[in-house]
């Protein structure tokens, strides 16, 4: 379901895919070749949410914002795993956010990071670019390897192809 709120209607790129069971509300922009999967909720009802190109918001994710204080930005080529909560934060481009992770208000995930499954990133935390982060609270465990970076690119590419299947292309 895609619906307006406070006079703002979600702007979905023509090449993007929003599953009929997903909910996208209000001040939301979804970039080219991105996908929002079943039971995901993207609720830009009190501040903006921006989702870049080739980004996948998987099943059961919740993307929300904090009053008029914290918007939410997800960059290009990001895979947001099943049941992730992103709340008023920034995830820069070329990242994987593992299943069940939670990233809170004003946190910033630098470019080219992997946030492991179940990781909690607290409010205002800043994760340096190119980091593998695990735990609750999340701690940088090591820099990403070339294999890690290739995995991020493969994941983004996979979901672009997968959304095309669902769109019937």
C-alpha cells in the first residue's frame, strides 16, 4: 500500500518495486531499481525517508523517523536484511545491514560497512567506513576485506534481478 500523509505522497522510481503487502507512507523517496518487500513498513509520516538506487528493504523491515528531529537516509546499493529496524538514522552507500539489526536515531553507518545480524547500533553512534560491526551494542570487529566488498556488490545486484522477476520483466 502506498499512501499520502500530511499532503506528501511517496515518490517511487518507475524501475523500483514495492510489494503489494508493503506499506509506504508520506514523505518517502525510493530510488531507481530499489525494492521494498512483503510486510516492510516505510513510514515517513513526520519526517523524510530517502532510499537510494539499487537498495533492497527486505521482508518485515520497519523504517521510521522521530518527530521532526531525525530523518532517515539509506544510500545506494544497500541490502537491508529481514526484520531490520532503521529509526531516524543514516546508512551510507554500499552496505549490508544484517537480519534483525536495529539502528537508532542519529546513528550513522559509513560507506561500505557490514552490520552483522542482530546488531544494535545505539543513538548517535558513528561507524567508520569499511567496517564489519557485530554485537549489542555494535562494535567494530575488523575492516572489510575485498571478499566482503564483493559480497555487498553481489547482494545489491541479486536483489535488482530479483525485483525484476517480481515485476514480470
